[in-house]
C-alpha cells in the first residue's frame, strides 16, 4: 500500500504561484511513477503532469507547459508541483496519484490517490 497526502493548496490571484506537495509513505517511493491530476467543479478529472519512477521521464498536459513544473525528492518521499502564472481556469482540486513503473496520462492507470487539495485562482 502507498499512502499519499497532498498539501500546499490555497487561494491566489491570477498570475500568482503555489507549490503543492505530496508526501508518500508505504513502499519504495522511487519505484513509483507519480502524477498530478485535477478536477474542476462539474468537470472530469484530468491529467496535469506526471513523472516516472526509475527513468525520471516527464509528461505535461499542453495547458500547463511552461507554467507548471513537477519534481520529486526520493530521499524525502515527496512529490512537488510548482505552479506559476496561475489562471482562473486552473481552479480545481488537485490530486496526486501513484503507480509502479512508468507514468501514464490516464487516471485509471494509477493505483493510489491522495485526498486532494483545493486550488482557487481569482481574476
């Protein structure tokens, strides 16, 4: 089992920044691909960005390229999401997720999920 706990959400104005964290426990963190997903009210959960465990390969959704950066600290069992130049349309609950091996963009490929953290961007 892998337990995931997100933190760092909050309310910011458009153009601002937030850094989300996802603390993982349970198994060897470095073996797991980690992803960030988000779900806005009335919308489906969507892929944001993910990073593979062993290779470190990264994939971003087009709508966050150049604004969001994913990173991981395997020594601290923690995943990060640095979000810059935030827009009102980035408002959502952000979830981190984990799966063994390489990352995938589909949410159903992930086995473990955190409880989510709310990000609200005002115009």
